């Protein structure tokens, strides 16, 4: 009888174990059914990229995906940080702006949708040009530019024309204006921003050289200088200067009548570097002030923008761009364009 008792005991234990597993499985199924996600509150109900969103409710620990409706943009999140009653994540910086839904989905495929507004203001990180004439096209690079509806020179009603646009790039054609320089007010569906970048109107600056030497400006250079169509920034012409080896020659602009630089805020110009070497150039007036020495990189156009303090306080008759050297036995060739005094 003893062996029979031992066998019955094992069978009894086995039955209890199976019943226990069946009960646990049944409970899991019931709890799984009860874990359908329910949202009670969303805070905030609108936010920009990288901002945190908190959701409270029930059945939230089972959420496995969070998707922003416009463009089906997923929001990365760590499920281990969430509980059955709370869910936390960040608005992806790639989310498209405007009113839409956030779609929460659990492992079983149950979903709940939440109204939400993504604030995706335009941002501008760079511009192809810092200056313009009427009709100049400028390419702006940044984010949230696909739904830009207007670009206006800040402080004016002068509206640029949108030529083309996508999420990361906006091409505009600059308007006629009476201002010397301005930032841009850029509006999309999320609102309006004012750029950090400021754009100079060549039309409204004092032009020492653009397509040719400006009124009252004469070529008194001691270098081989000509007006060239080889390269240009705006338009078709620039100053071409060839400097003999070790000669310390200069492009020199004679101003008649003389100029009072204190009437202006900036002295700006472009220099295209020598094809073979970086060179140093002294930017100065022969009539006083201080010297700004710039290193001009080889082969590329470089833009320079100085406050006029270094050439202010006296009548200017001569403005020079004097090269150092050039060293060795090689000459250097530079191109200079859009020499401006800007109010």
C-alpha cells in the first residue's frame, strides 16, 4: 500500500500544479484583456521637438509603439521607464508640425489615439549669401521649411518670393527694398520666427565696387589690377589683382570726394583666394585708423564684414588691400568683389 500512496501523492501534486498553471494562464488572459490602453490625461497637449510628454491612464505598461500621425513619425521611448498608469516620451525632432494624433499601440495591436499639436517653427542654420540685390536668389538651410508660407524683411512689408522648398531647404527671391540691411521674418503653420542672420542690401549700400568702381572711386593700385569677368559673387564682374613675388603690392581705391566712414556701420567685401596658396592681406585706410589683417584661404570666396570703427574719425582718401609678400618666387592672384559701406 505504501508505494500506491506515494504514487497518488505525486499525481495529486501534479494535478495541483497543472491547475495552478491553468489558473495563472487564465488570469494572464484576463489581465491582458483588461490592459487595453486607456488615456485619461496628456500634458502638455502641444509641444516642439525634444520636449517631454506625460500621459496618464491605464494599460500603458504594454505600449510598444508611439507614432505621430503626420508622416508616421515614430517616437523612441524605453518601456521599462513606464508603468501601467503613466507613460513618458519625447516629441521626436523629426515630427511634422500641426494638429494631428499620437497613436499608442500595445503588444496585442490594441491602439488608442490622442489629439496633439506639434509645434515645428522654422529654423535657419545657414544661408547661401549674406547680401542681395533685387531679384537675388538665396538658399536657406534649416528645418521645418516645407510649410513656410511667407518670408518678409523684418520691420518692413517687403515680401520675398518662395521659389522652392522642402523640409530642410528654402529658396527665396529677394524683393526690392529701401532698407540697408534686415533679418527675415519666416512664417509656417506653427508660427513666425526672426532669423539670427542679417542680410545686406547691395542696392542701398555705398558701392565702392560692384560691377565696376563706384561713383567717385578710382583705381590707384600698385599691382596689376583690372575689372574681370573671370569670377563674381553677384553680377558678372570683380576686381582681378595679380601681385608680384615679394612685392607687398596693393589694391588701392582712391575716394574723391573723401568718405566719412563714421556715417556707416559695416565695411564688407569678398575675396577669392589664390589658386595655390593662402595669403595674408592688410585691410586699412592710408589716412589713419588701424589695420585688419586677414588670412585669405586659397581657391574659395570668403566674405568679410568689419565694423567701420577701424577707419572712422577722419576723411578717407585711400582704402587699401595690401598683400604680405607673396613669399617665394610665385605671384599671387586674388579677386575682390562687392566692396561696400553699409549703414
